[in-house]
């Protein structure tokens, strides 16, 4: 099986994070945002 090497950019990850925290967005938007965040590189702690 091929490995998916594509990563979400920092800019998109920031937007996705704000969508998840904002109560005004619908369930579908939050689902897409969560999917985008799951494809980001793990950050340094």
C-alpha cells in the first residue's frame, strides 16, 4: 500500500484549529478541519 506523504501546511492548520474552536461552524466544517489537522506534522513540545 502506498504511503501518503502529503502534509497540511501551517497556514491551513491554524485556520482548521480556529474553526474547531469556533462554535459558529457546522458539523461538516469541523469534520473537514479535524481531518486537515490529523494530517499535520506533530509539533514540538
